[in-house]
C-alpha cells in the first residue's frame, strides 16, 4: 500500500443476534428508506481479493446474517475517490464508501457533500456496551480539517497508517550502532557515523520521491514547533524566516553532505532502494507502516522490523482509512449500522491479523513489526503528514526545491530562500 506524493494515493470475525444489534445501534440516525433499509450500496477502495477486501467481505457476510440487511458491494479499487463526485452529481452515489481521509476530504467533504457521522460515534458498539467514540480516539478526528459545516466526523476509520524510520532490529550492524533509540539529532547522526564506518549507508532513499524524502523535513519541522500548513498559508512568505525552518533544512543538509545516503540514490526510482534496504544494504528507510507488508516476501525469516521517529518529534503523523457516507445517500441507517458493526474488536481485528495494518482501536495489538509504530501513535496527539497540506502547493513551492536540497544541488539557505520566493509567487496566483 504505497503512498504517493500529496495529495495521497494508496499503493499497496463472530455473529450477533438481530435483537442485540438493534439495541446496540439504536443511536444511529438517518432516513430508514422504508423497505430499502433492508439493503444498501457500498463502493470500496479495495479489490475483493486484497487482504482488506477479504476482511470486509467476511464482516459483511456476518452483518447480513445477523440483520438480514444485504450489502451490495462494488469493489471499485483506488479510483473510487475519482468516481464518487460525478456519482453524487448524477444522484447515483453509493450509500457508503471508503478511502483515505485526505481523499474523502478532497472528493466530497470539502464541498460539503459528506454526511456528518456523529450519530455513529454516539451509537453503541454491538456487544461491547460502549459507544463507538470510546473505541476510536478523538485525536484522530481532531487532526482533520473541517468541512464547510464545521464537522470533522466525515470519516470513521478502521485502519491507521503512520510513517517513520524503519530498520531491521536483527541486523548486527544496526543493533551495535543503536543499542537504544537516539534522543537527539546528534545521537542519530552518531548512529549514522557508526554505520558509515562499517561501510553501510545509514539511509536508503528513492531519489525521485519528494514525499518520503520530505518526511525528514516534515518531522524536523514538527520537532522545531513549525506547522507546514502555516508555511503554506502565509502569502507574505515571512513564515519561512522562522529560524526553526532553516535549522530543519540544515539538518537535512547534514544527511546529504554527511554521505549517509545509499550511493546513487539520486538516480534511482521506486522500488530500487526499498529493495536494497530489504536486502540489508542500508540501515534505515523512511517510509510508512505499509512497508512491512510490501517487503515481507523479500526479507529473510531472521529479519525483525523496528521503527523510530526522528529525535525530537512531538507528534507522529497518521493517515486514516475508513468509511464515509455521501450527504445524498438514500439508505443512511443501514449503512451507519454496518459502520458501527465493523467497529467491534472482533471485526476490526482482521485489519491487523489478516491485512497486517494498525487499527485505530488501541486494544487491538499491531501486527508483528509494527509494535513501535503503534506505540508512536499512542501519544496524546497525532497530526496529518505535512500537517495536511496538499493540492497545488507541493508542486508550486516545495517538491522540486526540496529535491534539489536532497540531491545536494542547493544549500539549506538557498532552499529556504527559494521556497520563500516561490511561496510569494504562488500566493499571488491564489488571489
């Protein structure tokens, strides 16, 4: 489930009685649709043969067995967010769909076309005697941008992805260089120097990918108290004058000039360096929690995944994958009932055990190799990657300038100055 540059695109269970379900979901609102309430339509971002699709299929079967409500599923795939808008405009939208939070916001919520799902959060989780809001931490909604109506409850998540520096904890070179997680930037560079002395590059990097490489800068800004969204929103460009911005750029420059990257990284494309890392040719790879599943068949049985955040990070980033209901959905109530049904621990657990991803329920253990990533998400706050900045801004201001810094073509000071100038120019085009 690879993530592409912003806006993001994905890459790569017990039955209940009808009586118990009806009681548990009595708080769900919406129009019943009369006889139509015995079924609803669902467009999924997954293919039916994918692990997530398999988990959802099993849960749908149990939901239908328990309630008599049929779910008419179309396994649309990743293009679902491109199709939902036209479907809404033509009054042919499904009653339920799923995607990443940013895709849901961009496709429907930002235009006020997503239903507020606060009623689902108030509903009881079937068989657990607690509301959905008790099992899905509020911090995952707090980080989301609000729709025109002021709601950030337009997606109910069943999966959470996060990013960080992934490594093989069973690699003797890495374990010797890093007996414990470094507590500051100097400590991380010391780990890199130790690996460098052993002729092992510290970091693998897909040289053309500003998104994964830009995460170093994103996390370093977060450590310095800088919000990327404020950089992107300041039409004067003055926000780029914050000393913490230059410091973060200088720290990135240390990685480049220190010789800590796999040689030739700037002339390779995905998945060349990810494959090199999986082959033990570098210590760390900045990537998302999906990477453990992506390389599972490449790494030896002795491999043991670990991950750390860049030292000083205040909040781990998070991307949600979950359900949304179009405002024009015709059969809201059964769709909401299914969402609450899937929030059960025994239903959602398949996203960890079968799909090998972290779920928003903190009582569902992360799959092997993602324990540290789940712990990073357990903090009081989480945030969106790049603080939620998407749209045209990366291409107009950040991406090429950052790659020039990452490839050693410009200095940290030149990078900041160029971004500031481009920020001013971009702001003028936005009126």
